[in-house]
């Protein structure tokens, strides 16, 4: 474990407003946003269809009357149908990573970029960033919001950035060592690849000055955090965001690390049942829905993220008053329905991390050769288990089967594969091959 202790600093007083002040700020910003979206033909039409005029939206309760926005809507409006300002007001474009299809373009005015770096500065500060630190950003730079979002967030705090970008792991380590980097930013899958490289090359921990890391961009588990923290001797923080809403900076963990604080002065969050579209109770899992409150170029109303998580409105020991979201269990698009049971890849990750002798590298394959779903999971063995007896391997397979069954309730076919045979990722991992769709 790391000896690094996070100072409890709050970047922006908006993070600790009394609830009633926060709510009145939210409702006045909501009224403004509702006015702004009238410049977007898509929303004008949606409002007309629902028989709502902007003056009908006065309080936070009125939010429920507004239409949802979906990824399909954004695809329809590709590339810039959702723009609420003149193109000449736009300072930057980004796009979603296209994990689940064609990317959607998003736009930022100069003010939006300021808002965004301020939001990133908040979670970075909550998770240990000080102006004297240097931060290596091993996220992709480009259309993906991760690289640039975190880059300007770190600079806004006054810390220094090493814009390494994703990939070329040996160079990452060279920089980390030679530049005595304090903090790392990347996806959790890339962190796993980096950690593996350190172990394989026997880079001594003292050679590095790394203290903590901020991971985001894809689902990961508490077991994965424990694994990376243990292997690298650092503290790892989770942060969440999506390009359609702003990019990273929607939420992030504080030192308490029990959920990610949502910047509620900038976004209203709802958690709904994806089938009935009704709100779920606090603590219950549902789909997160966000409404932006401070965006100029592309304000968005009730965006259905397809990300599954729960909300915790309890006050936090850190002094922030904002609601916290749990880890994302998965995206509803990644959810596999197998024999009627909902399975997320993160559950397989969780199971594997509990079985000794396996590496948390896996690939799930689903097929339906004859009207019946068959799931097989390829799991990498560690070098040690790979060189053990057939009997030990058979036993390992059974332990994996049981661990997966304990978490998902399903029996899956396990195929043990040799160390380093599955793909490694520098950005977001792809764990599922679903042949049923073809
Ligand atoms: P794409 O949807 O094409 O991947 P983005 O790059 O905007 O585009 O990615 C946003 C998505 O990444 C979120 O909707 C969520 O599914 C996932 N994500 C981002 N941060 C996290 C996180 N900390 N934990 C789990 N999932 C995350
Ligand atoms: Zn907190």
C-alpha cells in the first residue's frame, strides 16, 4: 500500500454548498438551460410534442416533465444538430470514443472549456492533486475527451502535465522514472498493462516516485483497485464522465473513496429504471440520467447514459455536500442477457481477481449455435499455474467456475489460455465477443 496521504482540500466552494442553496442554484440554471435549448430544432420539436413551453419549467420538480435525450437522438443529429450556438462561437470539438458505434460529435465554447477544466480540477484536487505535482497523462489525446479534459484540469490546478498519451509502455515507464512523476492518469485497463510491465521488468518501486493515480473511462472493480494498489504501491481514484455530458469531470472520488461526488451545480442527476423510466430509490441500481446546467455550445436535457449505478445522498465525511454515485457496474449495452440473467463483464473481472493462479485478463464469448446461449470465458493463467500439473490446472478451472457462479449464478465454460496470449489495452478494454448478433 501507498504511504501517500491525501490532504482534504476542496477546490471550489460550489462543492460544499448547503443543499437548499444548491437546489435554488440548480433551478435557476435549469430555467436558463431550458431557454437555451429552444435554439436547437430537436428540442424545440420535442417540447412542442410534449406540449411544454419553457416558462412552464420553474422548479426542479418540473424536470420530470421534460423529454429524455438518447444516444440514438444524438446519432440522428450527427454531426452538429445539437449545437445551441453559432458555429463561430465554438472553440473545440471532441467526439465519443465510439465504443458502441459511430461517434457522436460534441462542441465547447470558450466558457465551456473553462467550466470543464474547473470540473476536472475539482476531482483531481479531491483525489490528492497539489500544484507542486507532476502528472503523466497516458490517456489518448484526440477526439476522445479523456486526454485533453484531464490535461487542462491538471494545468488549472497549477500542477505540471506530462502529455505522454496512451501506448508505448516502456517509454511511459522511462518518463515516469526519469521525470519522477507523482501521479498517473489513464484507463484502469492500461494501468493493469503498466503494472504488468513494471513487474515483468522488475522495476524497483524506489526507482519511481508515483504516489497516486486517477482512473476513468471504463468500468472497473474494487478488487481491481486493490490489485493495482498492491502491485504499484499507490492510491487509485475513480472518476467518471462522458463526452455527451461534458467529458471527464462529471464526478470523482474524494479521499473517503466511498462513491464519486457529482458536480451538482453543473449537472442534475437522476437514476431511473431503464424499463419503466421511473426514478429508483436512493441506493438502488438504475440508469443514470444527466441534465447539464452550465453548458453553452451543447446543453443537454435528461441524457440517458445507459450507465448502471446507484446514488447515495448521505453527507460525506470530506465536507462536500454533493450526492455520490457508486461505481458503474456496466453499460446497459455491454450487459449480456444469458438464460434470462443479466451479466456485466465487471462481474467476471471481480470473480477472477478472487482466484489465485489467474491473471485478470479475460475474454467472454457468447454464441447461440442452436437456440441455446453458450458462454465461454477465456482466462489467462499466471506463469506459475501454466507450468503446473494437469491436475492443478483442472482444479484451477473448477475454482474459476465456482467463483463466477458465486457472483453471477451461472455456470460458464472456462478455457484456460497461456500467459500473455490475450490482447492488452492502452485505452478502453473490449472484453466481449457476442456472436449471437451476426
Ligand atoms: P463512448 O461512449 O464512445 O465510450 P466516451 O469516451 O464519452 O464515449 O465514454 C464515456 C463512457 O465511458 C461512459 O458512458 C461510461 O460508460 C464509461 N466510463 C467513463 N468513466 C467511467 C468510470 N469511472 N467507470 C465506469 N465507466 C466509465
Ligand atoms: Zn467525500
